[in-house]
C-alpha cells in the first residue's frame, strides 16, 4: 500500500486555493475593490441595503476545469503550477464578474434607475447617470471614491473620445460641476447622520 500523507495534501490544497483567490482580482479589476465575506454554510443569504430594503441572495455554484496529465504531475514545476492557478482564477473571475453584472443589471431595472443612451443621447445619459447614483467622497480631496465605469472593451476608445469632446462643452462642464456639488452635499448629510448614530 502506498502512503497517503493527508496532512500534506490538506496543507497543499489550502495554499493552492488561497493562490487562486489572490489571482482572481488580477484577471477582473472590477472585483478588486469589492469586499467579500466567506459563508461556511447555507444556500442563501439576505442583503440589506442602506435604505433598509432587502434581497435574498441565492448562492450560485462555480466550477472550473483543470487537467494535468500523469507525466506532467510527476515533473510539475512551481511555474507550471502557477500557470494552472492563473487559468483557474481566470475562469472564476469571469464567472464572478458575469454574476455581478447580471445582478447589478437586474437591481437597476427593478428600481427604475436604468438610463438609455439611445433614447436621450450619450452626453445626457452620462449626466443622468451621475444624478442617479449615490457617491462617496474622500474627505480631504472631495474626489469620488470607488467610482467604477464598466464598459465593453470595444466601447472604451469611443467613450474616451466622447468624454474629451464633452469636456470642451461649457454647459456640460457646468452641469457636471453642479451635479458633483449636489452629490457632495448629499454625502456630507449622510456622514453627519452616521456620526450622530455612532
């Protein structure tokens, strides 16, 4: 009978899974700034928002494929093992980002916060989006914190060119500054209420 080494296998598995988790944000930058919590049991959780509305979150199963041939198993190097870690984390990252985007789209549609650039034009849609979102700010610089735009890779260059044109329009710049000031005031009011509660 061959030796089994269960403690070594458990230790190796834990390190391998940690490496996969560390690599996930490298493949999907949108996942970097999102806090996560490990849930050890159950099939669902409840998300309670700042406005006290709640949603049930059904946990979704995520699986990836990893295939290592017998010959490679006998002679695998750390570099080759890290290539497998990277491939697995890339699959997990794609799965997580797709779930997040579909969940966000559903939530935006349900509360009526969807903005259509086709209906009102891209410049006005951008301003309307800024009017509708809740922003957090850095207390020293008053710059928005954790503000992320998610665009399809094919749209990035076109959006950059449009944004540069919009910045040349004084009406756009003035309206954006007015919206930003309103958002700062809303943020300060939320922070003051939070301080009173704490």
